[in-house]
């Protein structure tokens, strides 16, 4: 294999970010202060330093943390100098804030949301008036080119605090996301000095960690850079003419495991996620080890980059219409997770309905969890068969309870019907002086009468939802949909699925075949963050157009949001919010109960299929 080229030591390259660079440049040029938001590794520091370098402006760096006191930010009098000369300006030692203000430079404050509130309050007058008054020193005025640039990672909830509105109102906001795949390849190649398939593989694996359903936060492009360098160097150290899968595993563990954050409630390790992704992305060894194969992309006489030829399934460029890496389950994973898998699917591409029915009769919960996970199997034929079966099975299970709990009737007055006599309304309807005997139509009773109610079903498909949790959600969804179809009511349910974004499976008032709807729902898996507010906000928007006496949302979620606004702020347009909480822990159960209470509804934990029908009965009745 070819020796590693030297790693570049100059400034990191700026790839992409054209729009963000233009916005930031103009904001600074027009005297605005800016906060840059984005996950780690999106180029916040690199972008700022590049702009400052082009503008020939100094950057004063300060790291935000809980120990950044006002005195450390502003500066303080030197006690020894004060003892000699008293409180003279020469005795004052400037902190980073005054250094940047006096020199008209850029104060770059990292991790803004980790800075104590009392320290941030010092900045309010500086941001507004461009000056700060310091006891015994006087007022210090900022230079004309002084700007505050703050950076923060909004996805990290440990040791952080909400930035006050007083600070946010005085700053512009620029949001950075991860670069696209070609840009990340260009960055990795430029920083590492490598190219070829090793860079493609490193970037593909790194990006897949961000999309995996069990991962709350994946690796940044720094992980791809480290992976490319460690993988190449480790292969050289071990004298491998063609990199082995075990070497790739060791390199991926070192480069990526510390950068992966597993989603709350998911019982697995970063290493297990890496193993799963390597099984999908690492090329199969199609030629003999030690064969000095030539890379056709490099031309005659140039050796390959040390990787085996790409396997048929190795596609680092994700194509439109294909499922993203991390959404599927390999047969080994399914077998390890479900004891009956080998009975139900003895061979690749095979699903035995009779064996599944036997498992369903013996252990409904285990069978439903297995079916939900097979619906996202890597095995294409098995996956298709499982989705077809899921539509039928979950619809059948959903028929158990909701038909008795349509939830579309209420007590109201009725004439000439059955029910309890409503004496007050009956007497109010009689005219004084009429002596005839009352006719049946004169009698007012109170009976159950139908009223028009619009429902939107909102299903959490984020990383914490898998196996039995998905099955419980599918059965509950089937119950709500069937209530509308079989109850003769006006439910007209919309069906939404959400994780970091929102997918509309069925628009409010528009019906789809039930089996088709449930098959699609059970096949969905979200990735990373959970934006509960986005799901509720979209439900409220769809319900707003419904002609109904009541607009209700049934939410299937653990209610532990990891992105977006507080879900309580997204209840506009929702008259009543009920929550079904699948497999809840203590935190999830408390969060679900609190959210349902704010929405005027009830929360029901569900841990087994047998609990779905009673929970729906209470919610829909």
C-alpha cells in the first residue's frame, strides 16, 4: 500500500458555507453582533477566523464555561500594583472583553450557553451602547470595529442554560448545519492529505452515524478526518497490503465511538452502532489479500488505496429514493434481538406466516415486536413481506378495543327519543295555559348524541421507538383509524409521524386504505433528534382547517424532546391533547403526564399490547 502523504498544517479550508459566509461578513461590516449556532464540527471557528483574516482583524478568543466570571471576562486590578500605586489605570489588567474593545477586534466567545447569566449580563450594555463602566477605572469605549461573535451548540443539553432574551435580542443569529457529502469529502481530503475510496468510506460511515435511529447525535466531519488517517496509518503499521475489516473496526472505534451519543432509552453502545454500520459499508473482499491490484481511477501502474474493491452494497453516495443507512436491521441483529426470528424467517428472503401465527398465539408482544423490526430488515424480500403482513396483523389487533370506544358521542338534549327525562327543558318548552296531555315530541330527554370531532394522530418515530414500542404505536394507530371507519362517526383522522422532521401519512379528512397506512407507518424509523413541538405544530395547522366541534390530538410518544421548542408552546389550535406513552420510564411517564395535563387531556402508559385497547377506550370515550 502507498505511504500516507503528509498532513497539511495550514489553516483549515473553507468548503461551501457560501451563504453563511456572506451573511456573517455583511453583519460584521454593518456593526452587528452575531451568534453562530450549530453542532460540533460544522466550521463555526474556521469560518470566523477566515473572515477575520480577510478583514485583517484580530480575534480575541475566550472559552465559555461555568468558571467564566465577570472579572475574568472584563479584567481586574492587579493587587500588588494597587498596593504600590493605588487604583490607577496602569494597575488594571485587561480581560479578553476589554482587549477586544480597546483594539477594535473580534471577541469570539465559544459555548455561549455555558456562560453564567451574571457574566452574560455584563455584555448587555456593551452590545447596546458600545461601552462599559468599570468601578475605579471609568468608562471604556469600544473601537469602531469591535464585534462580539458568540458560538453555541444548541443540541448539547448537559451543563448548558437558556440564553436570556436580553442577549438574544441584541444579536443576529446564523445557523450552520453539516456540509453536504461532496463538501465533507473535500474537507477530509484537504485536511488529511488523502483521497480515493478511503476518504469516501470515512465520510460515508461518519455521515451514517448522524442518521442512525439509535443515535441522538452523530460524529462531525472531524470523525471522518480522524478515521481516514487512523485507518491508513494502522494498515501501514500492521503491514497490510490490503486493509482488513478488523483494522477498519479498530480505526472506527478510535475515531467515532467517542463522538457518538446514543439516544435516551436505547440500550446499546456506540461500538455496536459502528459494528452495524461497518457490516453495511465495509467493502467485501473480492480479490485475494496481498494482490497488488491497480486502481483504475488512478491509471495504469498506480496501486489501489488499500481498500478491497467496493461491494455491491457499498454506496457512500446515497441516491434519491433509497433508504438511508441505519434504517435497516441485519439478520444477525434480528436473531440476537428476537428468539423466534429463525423460526419465522429460516432462510434469507423467507417469512413463514404459519410460524409467525404460532408465535403470535404464544406471545403476542414478542411476535409484534419481531414483526415491527422485520419491517426494516436489510433483507429486501423479508422486509417487503413483513410490511405486507404488518398491515394485516396490526389492523386485526387494533380491532380489539376502539370499536367500543369511538369517543364521538356526548350527552345532549333530544326530543321524542330514549334516555333520561330532562324535566327542566321539558317544562320550559310547554306554553302556559295548555291543558292537553303532553305528546311524545314534547318530552325532552338527555341521551348520547354524536358530535363532530376532528382527530390528528401524531406518532413518534425517533430513535427511542423500535421493536415493541413501534408495534404498540401501530396497533394504537390502527385503533384510532378503525374507530373512524367502523363507528359511523366524524373522526376524520389525520396521521403524522415525526422525529427531527414531520411526515404526513394521511391528511386530515382524507382516507387511505388502513392496511396501506399501517404498513407505511411501521416501516418508518427516525434518526437522532426528536422535535416534538414540530409534530404538534403541524397537527394544529392541519386541524385548523377542519369543521368540527372539537379538535383533538392523540400523541404516541415518550414526550422526551431533544430538539426544537418546548412542546407546550406548540398547542395552538388543539382543543385537547391525549398521550399514549409506549414503554415509559419514570422520566417519560412524568413528561407525558405533564404535557397531557397542559393540553387538557389524559396520559396513558402502555407496556403491552393488551393495554392498548383499555387506554384507547379511556382516551376516545
